[in-house]
């Protein structure tokens, strides 16, 4: 594909994302996308077979971007500070993609490819969590007998669904209070305890 063709394709993907976020998957039409991108309908079909095909690519790009945003080069020694930072990273990664993630869930109820994509996003987060929990165990911060695979699934569901309720369903939360609460539940569930306060004399 030429540079011009690649640029046009990216413009169509950006236009499609705006339309899907504004109208949802079911109500969005190819005609809406080409109007948003200011191109002819034939141009759309030069790059994508259908509305389903362009949505799949929009969803894949949102998933990739979210997973990239979860990566960090900063590692905190304190397990509670480390967990709090991870909670904040997840929230900040989820927030800009909340509408697309909600649509992936919706479309996943009747499209196997979207269901697999949503599970892929979740599994990637779960496996990152497993590695983090194993690191806490190796450092002596977490319960060495904890079932990290199951904990990663359960705690991941808590954070994921909380973000869905917050960003997709519109329930208001105080962000700092929410992050503190998620961190407290997470660290206590894996056996991390707050540092003992010094005894006053």
C-alpha cells in the first residue's frame, strides 16, 4: 500500500471510531463512516469488506493501545505503592477506550470474533497480574500459598467491572478514593499488610 493509501486507510479507521463511539455499533452505517471521513463509499470498500471488518480493526487498535499503556519502566519497592500505581495505570489506560471496550462487549454477545478479542484483552491483563503477584510472593510481600491464577482472575474482574460501571454506565466515583479502595482490597486479598506504624513514646 502506498503512503497515501495507508494515510487514507488510517483516516477511515479514525472516522469509523468516531462514528461507533457516537452512534454505537448497531446504529452505525458504512454511509455514516464515509460521510465522517468525507470520502466516496467506493473508497471505503477499497480498504474494508464491511462494517464488521472496520469495527474489528478499530477494536484491535483500541486493545493494542490499552495494553501498551499498561506497560511501565518504573518499579516501586513498596508493594502498596506499586499496587496503587498499577490501579492508576489501568484506569488511565481504560478511560480513553471505554466506549470501544463497551461496544466490544456488546458485539461479543453475537459475534465470536469480538468475544475472542475481549477475552484476549482480559487474558493479557490477567497474565500481567499473575506475573506481578508471583513477584510479590518471591519478594516475601504476598501469601506464598495464594492461588495467583485465581486471584488474578477475581481481582482483575473487580477492577475491570468497576471501570465499566464508572466510564460506560456513568456512575460517579471520586478517583482518589476509588483507587485507594481498589488498592486496599487488592493488597489485602493477596496477603500484603501495611507497614507497622512506629510506636509513639
